[in-house]
């Protein structure tokens, strides 16, 4: 295998690895944001109910 072809193949493997890492990172971030959003929504709902009880 010529050196140019080997370099191109190595570049493609590195690019694939980087794309996989970026995809996993984005999925983790979205999952975390959804979890935080759910927690905040639940907290706001609880506070709202407590306020309505005290009125």
C-alpha cells in the first residue's frame, strides 16, 4: 500500500473517531439538559403548589 493511501486511510479513521466522540458528547449534553429541565420543572411545580396552599 502506497504511503499516500495509508495516510488517507489513517486520516479517515481519525475523522471517524472524532465524529463518534462528538456525537457521544452531544448526546450526553442533550440528555443532561433534558434531565435538568425535568428537575427544574418539577421544582417549579412543587413551589407553585406550596404557594397556592399558603394562600
